[in-house]
């Protein structure tokens, strides 16, 4: 098969012929139609995240099962599938409770600790493959269906984590990013008032088109004051931070109203300070959210099948142009998401 090999950080992809994967017990192999080119895997390519090189990166796949190993019953040949990013065990108390990101026996991530989706075929433990529900045309829209397991499913989980209700005000920090812009879409789907917060002024219109009611640029105004002005001094019900730098975390927490919820999703992972008396007085929640769950991924694809939501994919390229697409991801030039097709 053809595969894009990374021999080390900050190296160009090497498009190579490598042996087709063969499934062992409990494993399955899928033909990959497309794989998303998100910032997470760009962190690996750029050396900001550790990985086992040489490596095939990528995890946001749309594919079809072509071979199964002994003992596999959750998928069959011909099933359209995506993958689950975390290599969870599937049997610890957290996995069995539907909290797979908290798996006690995690084996890392697809495309970091094992070969991923930047190839014509991918082999994984079979339970990491998730079947698409009826109505998902993954062959016609492989790029869109590939990226959705992260770009839309992660924001879907955040809505649940933050107990977001219709009529509330939701502020999204890092709103112009690949997942942030989809959070705007999902917040709009949830019938909330949506405030986009981002320093990329050139992405303002894209944020508004995705579902934002207002756009705030922290380089032009004080973020907390701007959110308070837009909410008659009350603040946001929910603040979602995809940047997670000290400044954005403190602004998100400072912009909350009574019973407000702030949610952080990785990013810079910086330390920050909050006023504990304000938290007490207003009964606020500061929350973390890791990726998404298997159930939330399936629920997201069911929304897609009904066309209630649809991912934003603006750059789709063949394997030969993988370096070019990653250069754009690195520079923050992609609106929504980008993807590589394998045929």
C-alpha cells in the first residue's frame, strides 16, 4: 500500500510503498478513503508532541472494513467506519461507564503510538472502529465524514459537559480554529446566543457564517468588558476555551455570570488564577473536557445524517500534497478543517 511516512519531527512526508497490514486476533483493517489534517497531528509533525517515529500519522478517518481477525464481532467486511482517537482498553470501569477518554489502561493515541490513517489501509484493535449510522455517505463525502469524529463530535460532547441549554449565551475562545469554529456551529444548533472570541480578524466572517452572533478580537478590546457589554453586565452562561493560555483562561472565567460554566480543552494547558470568592458567590463551575466518547461520536454522525449539522472542510488534497496542506495548517490559514484523500 501507499503510505505517508514521517521519519522524525520537522521532516517532510515520505510517500512510500509499504506492506499491507494484516489483522491479528481482535484486530481489523480498513481501507482509508480520507483522513483529516488537523492541528493535533501537525503538533506531531512539528515535534511539539512526542511520537514513535518512523510513523504514519492521522486518525480522523473515513474508511471501510476490508479484513477482520479472529474474535472480531463488532464490525464486518463492508462496514463504513471512522476511528476512535484514544487507544482505550474497552473493559476498565471508565470505558464501561462511557468515559473512554479516562481509560485506566490507555495505550496512547492512534497515529502516535501506532500507525494511523495517512495510508491506503489502517489496522487497529477492532473496538476502535466505529460504524457509521445509516444515512452517512462516506464514499461521496470522505473528507467531511473523516474530520467529523473530532471537529464536530468534540463540540457535541462539550455541550453536554457544560450542560448547555437553549437560550443561554455561549462564548467560544479560539473560535476561528478548526474545532472552535465547529463549536460555534454546535452552539448555534443548540439554540444559544453565540459569541466568538479570536485574534484572527481575517476569520471574523467565517465565524459569523458558522453561527456566531458577535465577534470579539481581544487585541482590539478588553474581552471581559466586551462580553459584559454584550450581555447587559451579566456575563456568559458558558465560556469554552480552545486556546487555554493563561490570558484566555482568566478572561473566560472572569466573563462568567451566576451559575456560569467555564470549560477548557487542552490547547496550551497553561496555569491560571481565578477569584475563589467570585466562584463561591456566583456558584460557578470550572471544568475540563477531554476529546469525546464513542456514544457522542455516533450521536454526532446521526445529526450529520439528518443534515442538522455539516462540517466545514475547505482544503482537500491528494497524498502527494500532504506537506503543502500541513504548511497551511501550521500557519493557521485553513478555515475549518483540511483533509487528505487516499485514492
